[in-house]
C-alpha cells in the first residue's frame, strides 16, 4: 500500500508538470493485484544497470478491459505498457493502437524467448488483420474456463460435461461468470464436439463463428438451465463457493485456485474441472500502446517480466499462471507429493510427458487440446443474446445473493488487503517449503 501511495504521488506530480523529462518515466497500466509490486522497484534498478539510464515507474491499475481501452483509444493516454486480454489485443491490432515490439535489448539477454511455445502458437491465432500478434504483444498470464465444484454434492463424473449445469437437482446452487464471450466460446465448442471429433469442423475456425445459427444454439443451451442459476457474478462467485452457498460455479481457473486455497484454510474441499467436451482458454499479454512516450523502457520492462525467476514471483503473488515456460519454471512447479503425473508437453516441451504439476494451472494435454481461444467477433450480437438469457432469470436466490454481496461490500473493503497479504504469505510459504525439498 505504501509503494502504491508513492506511485500515486509521483503520478500527480507528473501530471502537475513538476516531474523531470518524460523519457525518465515509465507508465505501466495493469490489472489490480496482478503483479509482485516489489519487482517494479527492482526493474528501475535493473534498467539503470542495463542501459545506464534512470527510469521511474508510475504504476496504475484497472478492473475491466474496456476501461483501459477507452482511455487509450478515446483519451489518447500515453501509457507505455498495458496488459489487455486476448480479444482486446485483437481489437487494438485491428484499430492500429499498438506499436511493434522490437526485441533489441543491447547486451541484455532476450528473456521473451522463455515464453511457452503454446502461448506463442495461440497468439499466432489472434486475428490482427494481417498483423501477427507476436510482433506486437507478449503473453503474461493465461488460464481456462471451467467449473468450480463442491465434491460433497457433485461428483467428478458429473462435471466431465457441461450437462451438469442442466441437472435440476442443483437448482439455486449454480453460479455463472458474467462473461458472455468466455461462456459463448466454451459452450459453442462443447455443442460442436462431435463434429470436431469427426473432423468436420476445426476448433480454430469454430471459435470465430458468430453466425445466427451458432448464437441461437448457445442461447438455447443457456436457456435450458437458466432457471437453476442463482446469480450471474463478476467476482463474488468464488467466495460463495467457499461458504457453500453455491455448489457449482462456471468460472476461470485463476478464481478456482483462489477458492480451492481459501476453502482449504477452513477445512472445506473444492475442486476444478474442465469438461472433456471442450472449453475456452484466455490470455493476458503485455503491449506498447500507440501513444506511448517511453518505448525503450517499455520494451525492457516486458523483457524483464519474462525472466523465469520474475515469472515465478508473479505467479506466487497472484495465483495465476505465467506464460513463461522452460525448465526453471517446470522444476519449481513440480510437486510429486501433491499431484498426479500429467502430460504437459504442449507447454513445457517433449520432456514434460509425465510431470507432477497442478492440473488447475496446467491441464492434461488431452483436455487443453479441446479448448479454443476467444476472439473479438460479434460483440453486439453476443451482448444482445446474453441480455436476453439473463433478462428473465432473476430468482429469489438472485436477490438473496445481491443482498449478501451488498452487505459484504463494506467488510470487503476492510479485509481486501488483509486477505491479499495472507494469500501472498501462503504462496510464499509453499515456495519456501518446495525449496527446502530440493
């Protein structure tokens, strides 16, 4: 909190014209709670060591992609580095809002080469209208869309398909992530799984499909179980799961890991599954916006974040999964006592055909091969569909949850930083324990 206050003061001074030249300032715009903030100061020192030049970071955060995009596209804000999601990277490329990332780091190593081939391959699939996203962006974190579930009430066999959402026995115990693009992509793949298995459709092409027919199929599927949905949530779902107010939550793997860890602290077991019928993957990445003023420092910052030791620290602090692969990351993520062996060759290479890693973070290869990425297509059409589905789904449970969330807002503000502190302590403890085993 102290460091963030310092950043705020520095930013105010810059905006007031009391700062030194802009060339010595690096403006970073990132998601909240999405980095080990100690790395920011360490980068300033490292940058001076590498280039002989001083730089001071102004660090600001956002909560949704569209807020960040609006500031750049409409406000022409001069952020040097931002961290949008995959479909926003796609939109920014189409709208010529990104500068190419020249990988010229002088005598410094090119750490961007540590990015997993899987991430590079997926970024190749971003539709940049003739521009390769890997020339303009570098993966930061990634994850999947799946189901957080309580094994006390729901079995692992049931969550092997999305059909579990349609089970009337779970009415009022289902939460849905209020993320229309994520849900649409995941269900579209699942609905078309037989055609994909027969080779009649290609998953990379399918995820671009927003035809009236496909949108109608997904809408029909959602309508078939919407009466069971207790709430459409942006962030409260994982907490409702830890309190057993819900048994099933369509959510992101990062939220799932948070919920699993929090539940374990109070003796509650939660699990996460990606239905074998297919789902979606998501990615966030570093980019340099069109109106950046300190492009050189921005390039070095992105390179610095790709150092394996920094990637591990960011994972420890946030609970999300870095796009950085390689032997060092794999070695640190393995735990033979806690996990069963899985095939993670897609991410770490041929030697990772039987490794002991967390399947929430690194899904088994046969599962991930049935997951496709989201695209910036059919936004207005999908929003209308989403609104229709949610429009008549309000139930008594929905209002109860809304009241609970409202009553918890004040308490949430008070405990937010406390919970983040303990989360970071937990990850640091796990890392220390792992290092002691070596």
